[in-house]
């Protein structure tokens, strides 16, 4: 239906009728509507419905949308603002006569019906409005209270969840420490047992080497006397002398005894280092020489410091020991910290070798790829900070550690090593031993490409 057809149709009807678009534009009206508003029909055409009602634009749009989407007539209420300033509440009945399409907007027919309110009805209406407003206010307060209660409940749940997570993490860490402590205890007992079993036969061999050397010297002296008294022995003896190369035997047997003595002394040193490392025969908390603990740990790790093939050059250990007093500490656990940090340093230097960082291994390495030193090295430095504290620094010149990894270095189970090569517990337990057990500090300083340094600070006495 076009606006002209609507006018032809509505001109003879007494009811106030309006033809509006889906957007609220007045397309056509009849004379009763003009009389209600106190305007001429020509003044209404093309204007917007929102200009003549007191309801909000949003409410009117919703009403027109309801009319556009409904197949039945939609009942509503519009308060018209007349030309003389007065208002008139009208009952509206809206129906779509042309649905919306991409080519054109919807056409909606609105029929208005005047309503008159007496003073008593107006009072009742105001009362209803007040009651409705109070009910809305009560519901709003109830919603706010419920919302506040929900927020408080969420906060309590979140706090409880955080507390439970922290408790669970502490339990896991405690379990890990107990397992590691049990492993270290078992390892210490095994090391002490092995050291004891090795020490007995080695001591027997070492103690008898001197006598065996003296006996051999006596026999050689006897041979020399025989050669002097009988310069021309029988042919059988001459053949045997040539067969065993007597001159070489006399020279080499001395070297042989010297080598055996050096070897047994080395074994005794290793056994001593194993016993000192385990510390099972000593009190848990006692005064110890820190340098002795470091040296014992290096003795155990010496096989990893040596050169292996052409791929892994020798790792040089540079010691810069200061004058330190004996320190009252948990010696076995402190040795465990030295072991963990030194093993990590060796792993880092081996990783550097795998990446062809050492010019001794790969002469073609460019200057930009070379580290500060041409060979892998670990520097161990100790110093007396003051009368109450000492510091121990263990630094390598490997690949270094970036900030992202360094921030998680002491977290339990965090590791950058391949599966099966690391548990992520060594540095975490070391941190617990230094910080919680010894009330000290353990920090890591590193720049990628320039190595890493672990600094331990502990008090001289825990008593």
C-alpha cells in the first residue's frame, strides 16, 4: 500500500490512523490525527513519530520493531504531545501491512484510541507507578546484594583455592625433598660402604708396596753381585738374560713400582674424598673446611673435567681461594650443593662444545661466535665478606642463561635438559639447602654468550 492509497482508504474513517515506516517516519496521516495534535496534515508528513510522543526513542523503536516482526496486531500505548503543550495518552494498535525487504522499509499502520483519565484514576496511576518504582528498587537492591554476595563468595573460593594450591605445592616440594634426602642418604651410605671396602685392600697393597720394592732391590743387588763374580755365566743363563732383556727389566721395574705407588695414592685420595663427601661418620652440624669440601667434589668429578676425544676439550678449573675460617654448617648437604652447581657448569660447557663454541675444537669459528676464553673453564672463588659471612662463586664461560630461563632456574621440576638427563630438582634443592637450611643466599648471574655465575653466601656459624 502506498501513502496515496492509504489516504484514499483512511480519509473516510473516523479513527486516528497513521502510516509510518519501520524507522518511525510519518508517511501519511488522516484528519483525526491532525485534529488530535492540533496541526495540519501537510505539517505532519515526512516528520518522525518520535517528535510527537513523550516516550523514549528506544521504547518507540522497540514497539515499531515488534509491529514489523509480528503477524498479528500489536497493542501498545503512546503519549502524544499536542501542539498546545498538553499530552494525551492513546491506546495504539499496530500492524505491518508491508514487511521489511532489502529494497524497501516496512510499512506499519497505527490506529490510535483516545484515553481519558479522571483525577482519581490519575492518582491511582501515580500510586501504581510509585509501587512499581519501589518494586523495581527492591529488586535492584536484591540483585545488588546477590551480586555482592556472589563476589564475596568468589573471592573466598579463590582465596581457598589459592591456599589449597599453595599447600599442594608445599606438599609436593616436601615429598620431593624427602625422596631426594632419602636418595642422598642411600647414596651416602653406598659411597661410604664402597670407600670402606676399597680402602682395606688398597691400604694392604699400599702398605706392602714398600716391602715389595725393598725385596726387589735386594734381589737385583744379588744379581749384580753375581754378575761381578761371574762375568761369563753358562750359556743357559746367557740365553735367559737375553730372553728376558735383563737390563731393560732392571730399569723398568723401578718405574713400575713408582707407577703402582702413584696409583694406590690416587685411589686412597679418591676414597678419602668419597668418605669426606658422604660425611656419614661426622656430626650433621659441625665446623668444616669449605675448600676441602670443594676439592673433594672436584676429585669425584675429575673424570668429567678431562678431555674426551676431539669433541670435548679439557675443562680447566681455576681456583681463587681466599683465607676462610672453618664454617659451622651441614657439610654433607653443602657438598651436595657444590656437586649440583659444578655438574650444571660442566653440562653447560659440554653444550658449548656441541655448539662449536670453542676455537680449540673448531678453528673456523668466527670472532663473533667465540666466547671470552678460547678454552672451557670453571672458576671457583671464595672470600671472607666480613666477620660473619663468606661468599663462594662458581662461574663458567659457557653459553650463558637467558632471562626467561634464569627466572625459573630454582623452581622445582624446571629443567632445560633433554628427557632422562635432568629432573629439575638439583638447583631447587640447592636453593632450599642454602636459603632455608643455612639462612643464606643463592643467586645466579648470567649474560647469554658470556657464561653463568652462581654466588653462594652463608654465615660462618649457624649456632
